[in-house]
């Protein structure tokens, strides 16, 4: 499976420019996510951790930069998680994640391998020892105003 999308942060009240992409999401009990949507109506992040799926978080690393570093010079941070359990599979500090920039993101899942690229730059590859075989995609952010466009999911 290959997922491509563009993301563009307009502003972020915390400066982190938080972009989350959920994929292969489903209910472990087999219920349709649509029928249980009211249980997640408040958008509480932990409510997504008990579902099946993977989360890729792409954001700006504001916590680990040297004091006085301009925000636009701070590195990006990418995390790939497995749910249920919100298990961190891998993370890296690379590239950048700035407001006012349109990023072309690509997620490739082949077997147990998940890779994440931005603007043609491979930022992270990891293994998911318990990969999910099907599910929905979802978009989420935290204290960030942004838009997504050109979302495409392709079977490989």
C-alpha cells in the first residue's frame, strides 16, 4: 500500500506544526468505526490508541533544539506507532516541519515494513511485527491549523 498526501501548516499555537496520519485503522472487536464514532466525538487522542492501526506523526521538534534557535531552523521529528497500545516503532529527527510550506508526504507499507518520505526524502523506515491487513485512513492534528490535499491510496 502506498499513501500520498500534501500537508500545509498555516499556524500552530504551540509552534510544533503537528501533522498526524492514521492508516489501517479498525476496531479490534470488528465494529465499524462509523458506528462507534460518537465514542470519539471529543477527539481525545487516547481513544485512538485502543483501536487497530498505525499513526505517523510529523512535526517540528521544539523541545530539543538549542536555546535561541529560530523555529524555522529546528529539525523535524517523525514517529511511527502501532496500535492498539500506542507502541513506538521508531522515530527520527530529520528534515524540517515549518508553517507556510506544502509538504508532499508518502507512506509505503509492504509486508511488515513501513517507510515515510517527505518531498522525496526518505526520513524513516521501520518494521511492524504485527501489521494490520486492512482499515481506514484518518487525519488528525493538535493545536495546529492546516490543510491536506491530494490524498491518494494505492495498492502495491
